[in-house]
């Protein structure tokens, strides 16, 4: 009876632990969207032709995706402001280390009587932090043909053309939902 | 130490959080830092300055960047110049962790009924969570100049333009 109860609760704990681990993995990546609780893009005008574009991913979003989406937003912004190409003045990808959670199994030894017991327990394991990425792009937008020999200059139209499959694909079929 | 059951103890999780929130709920305003949070500058030579903005843990990185740029522009105008060139820039992040945890140990209540002292061995689970709290400080070396900013220099900023764009974002301390 006692033994059963212990087994059951042990089993329950294992199931809960497993469920928690699965839930953490099951989160879907941040879609291409304006920034909200789950990440997204944001932009800030710094000068009449200069913007800072930010894309923040959640912990299920890969670094490549975060970089692509920031670049896509930069291109979109360039066209929206009536320009043709942009120049990346500075680019930074910041890894964000989130909360470190852990359920560590341990082993305890103690002594007790009645409903009271004392013991010592040691944990055998550690936690794993959540990682996510934020990309910051400082860009200057320009009109006209992009200069041939400028490595930092991107044709907005071309970037949109190339990255569109990655951007719309990530919305999981809701292709019409690409934010304005 | 064993506890009888720790499943229903949300207050354990909330207590350190409440402490954190009460400790630093306000963003660093646009203010001189004087060694703490805020902006600071050092003249290196005639028209060259090092500008720093340090934000507290509630201040987002973007805000720190905006305030640094705004301070650089303001300083340029105050010195009678028109534009500044950012020679180098850096953002630094420092992170501290706050953690809490508790031990779950199962099936304790029925264990010793009607018995005298008895040894026990049992599995336990130590559940823990550590919260990172980061603060950013931003630093730039700038060179100021008079006249129109050069067209082909991406690191040159028109001071008046920057002030106009960022003005709406500047939050100063209410006197």
C-alpha cells in the first residue's frame, strides 16, 4: 500500500517532468510579425534616412531566421519609404539567455517517526537555459541603383524576392497574415 | 531538507519576483549619470568626445542606444557643431542571476505510521529556476564637425536631424 503510493507519486512526477520538457520544446517559432509578446520586428527612425530595425525571436526561433527576418524588414521598410536600396551601417546579433529551469533528480537519506522526518538530499543534475536571439540592424535607405562595389548595400526588391519563401513559409499556411 | 509536499507553493516563486519588481521598476530617465545610471561624457581632444549611457535593468537596450545617440547630437549642437561621426561604438551587457528552488519528495505522510524511528532512502526532485537580469551600457567615440555631413560617410549623423527624430522618445525625470 505504502509502496504503491510511493511508486504512483514517483511515476506522476516523472510524467509531469516529461510533459514540462515536451511543452518547452513544442513552442512554435516567432512568425514574421510586428513585435508582440512572442517577439517580432520593430523599427525606429534615427535620422531622416536612417532606421534601426530589430527582430526578436523566441526560444524556438533559430539565429538564421532572426537574421533573415530582420533583413526582410529592412528591405520592406526601404520600399515603404519610397527608396530602392539600403546600406547596413551596423549589425549585431545578441544571444539572450533566458531563465534557467531545472528539475534535478536526487537521492535522500533520513530518519523519521510518526508524520515527521528529517533528512538530507542531494540533487544530481542541472538546468538548461532557454536561448533566443535578437538582431539589430542600423540601415540608411537610398533611392536609385545600388552602387556596384559597396558590400554593405542591399537591393530591397531583390532581398524581398529571395527571402519571401522563408518569411511566408514560417507563417504556417497563413500567408495572408504577413503584417503590414 | 525534505518538505512534505511542495507542489502547492506558488508563493515560493513569487517572493523573489516581487522583490525584483519593487527594486527596479523604473527605467533610467534621460539624465546625467554621475557615476550611476545615465549619460556621461569625456572630452578626449578638441572635437572628440567619448559618450556613455548606462541603463538600469528595466531599461531596454534600444532605449540605451537612443539616449546615447541623442546625447551625442545634443553635445554636438551645444559645442556649436553641426554633425558628428561615430568612430567606434560598443554595447555592453552585464547579467546577474536570481534563483530559487525547492525539493519535492514524495509519499511522505504515510511513511512512519505506528512505527518508531526508522531510516529511509528515497528519490527527490530539486526544482529550480534562475532568472537573468541584464543591464546595458552603450559607449561611443565621436568626432564633431561643422557644415554639411559628408554624403558617403554612413557613420556621420546630422545632429539636428537626430535630435528631431528622437525628441519624442526622451523621458526626463519629473522635477
